[in-house]
C-alpha cells in the first residue's frame, strides 16, 4: 500500500477508536468498561504513528538519490542488467498499485466513525442457554425492605442454592431487557454479561409470568415474587417470577453488567 494510504488508514483507525471509547460510549457495546483506557491509548498511538509516517514522507530526497547514484538501480536499468525493482521485482509482480483487497482495511476504521454495529440483545440471548451461576453456600439474610432490589444472578442463586429458602414469598425488583419466548408461556427478563468483550458474552435470564411482554430489547424493571416450581433452594427450582408490575425504563449506559435495578 502506498504511503499516503497508509497514513490515511492509521489516522482513520485512531480517530475511530477515540470516537468509540473517548467521545462516545460505543466501546461499551464491545468491551468491558475497564478496557476503555487501553482503547484510548491505542487510538492515540495510531494517530501518532500516522503523523510520524506523514512527516517521514516529507523528508527531502538525498543528493545521492536525486542524481541517480544512490543504489545504482538507474545505471543497471540503462545497461540492461537491472533487477526491475521499480516495477515488478523481476518476477512479474507489479507493486506500483494497491492490491484491491487492501481497500477492505478501511471498512472497520470507517465503521467506528460512521456506523457502529448494533448492540447485543434479545436476538443473541434467545439463541443461547442461560449462564450457569456460581455455586454459593452461604447467603446473608435478606433485608427487611420490600421489594428487595436484586440482580438477576442474585435472584437465580437464591432460588436454586439458598437452602433456607428466604426468597419464597418475598417481593423482589429486578431490571433487564425483554427477550420474547415464542410458543411458550411468559417471556424472559435478560441481562448480557461481558467477561472481557462481546466475544465471550453470556446471558442470565429470569422467566416472567403474569405480564404481557413488551417489544424485544425493551428495558424494564419488574416487581414480583418467585414463581413456584420444583423445590425451592435446589437446582430443580426455576429462575422465574410472577410479575406484579412491569415498568419501562431507560437503557443503562453500561448495559453489559448484571447490575441492581435502576431505581
């Protein structure tokens, strides 16, 4: 690739990373919040490399190169014994133009600036099994407040692992987005969680009974009680809720964590 195009690609890539991680929250669609500083640093580095490449291309040509005595290529070409480096390297491969495939390198850089891929949501969650919650043996007593604010992971752990069964009959409140379940009773309250980035995303889901589903990917806060089934405090108990209220809420800035309810 010719030097001006290399400079353009470096600069666009750097600007794209800075746009996604420093000036907007687009990077949170792809990586965890903790990786944001590294994206900013990468964007700055690409910009510096682009500027350095542009500056080096402006350096004056040396006298030896200007009069044709730098490496002797011109003389070789004149007497018929050259190696053809200026055109095809002597092997019939013309490197004077940019390979067509190289232009595809501009697509990811431009997408960061002008078109960000859609965030993960109900489409992804509906096609994978819920994330298995970590084993937990001890649970603190539930607070006296009602409803109790819980994350989806906390609720699932209480339902399936708390042998004291404190969650039974208690009103709880959780926030997530709607994932429809076609052909079945109810729908899922869902959170997608990043361990590192979108490539390792996993979902945690709680089935909601007794309330009509809003459109897919709508963020809601649901209040209700555990939906009986199986044996509470064991793995046979479903992570399910009988909804009393469902309230639409704004999507959180950092949507890829299993956080407590928004209010």
